[in-house]
C-alpha cells in the first residue's frame, strides 16, 4: 500500500471512529434527557430503628441484583450512608462463582452487589427505593436492556425476616399503585451466600470511565441518582 493508500485508510478509520463517538455521545445525551426526574414513592413500611437507637459503628448489609453489577456499584457507592460496596455473585454454588462460568448462564448466579451501610444514615427501604427508581427496570424478566440472561435478573436477597417483609410490602405497594407500566418481576429470595467477584470488576466504572458501555449504560444512572436523590448523593473517590 502506497502513501496515499495509507492516508485514505487512516481517513476512513478516523471517520468511523468519529461516527461511533458521536453516536455514543448522542445516545448518552438521550438517556440523560429521558431519565426520571422524580423518584418513585417511598416505601410505606421500612426497617424500624431500635428504641435506643443504633450503636455507634453498627452496620447492616443489603444484597441486590438487577443487571450488570458495574452499574450497581456506580450508583450505590455514591449514596450517603453506604460504607462499602462489593460486586460479586449470588444464587448459585461457590465453585461456579466466577465471571466466565456465570456468563454461560447455567450457574444460577446473578450479578449482585453487597452493600454495607449505616442504618442511622440511610435505611434499607431507601436503598430499595433507589434500587427500583434509579438502578434498573424491575419489570424486565431475566434481562436488563441488551444484557440478556438469568445472571442479569432482578433480585433482592434478603438477610433478615424484616428485610423480607419490607421488600415484599414495597413491591406490593408499587404494583398496587401501578408505578411501572408492567408488574414487577423482582425475585425475593433469602441470601444463602454472596461470593466476591474478581478484583478487576471492583470499581470497574471508576477504573474505566471511557468504556463505551460505562458511558452509555452507567453514567446516566449516576446522573439519575443525583437528580432524584440530591440529599443522598455524594461524590465517590477510591
């Protein structure tokens, strides 16, 4: 290939890259423009604090699933009162709790997030409100958008009977009010185990902010959190 041929090839490659960049930018702007401006109704029932209040340093844990866990962590690590988030797998066996096997859609695992939070600053019900309002579409069965499979299912893995009762009541409340155009399909199941995901998945969006998937799917969710819950939003730094 001569010099002019190389020049033409480079120009075409640049044009393709520019079109892809423009398409991603326009899609992100569209997603940002169409995000819900108001959060869904708060749960009528929530976990009740002890009469004497919580002990200093007392924490609780929530485990949720609803699509790619990169986006889940992007959202919940920016919620005031959340102390730690870890992405991983729940719903299957320990020996299959790895990304390669989970992507095969035969393990029973869901991509999940473990949220350790200060219940004196943010309640379990509030986390569920963010889960349903910002993070994902709870009416999509075994998928979230283009991510298809049971590993992307919507699920609440409750850790206590009280969490189960609060989550069940909230789902019933939202369905009765027809907050979503279709019934909620979120699974409500007891947490058997949560298995930490691979290190390269932890803080993935923070480490890879220019990844097209992050730009299109996850950045708008962060924007939605800030718009809907400004009093709970906080910047996240590792």
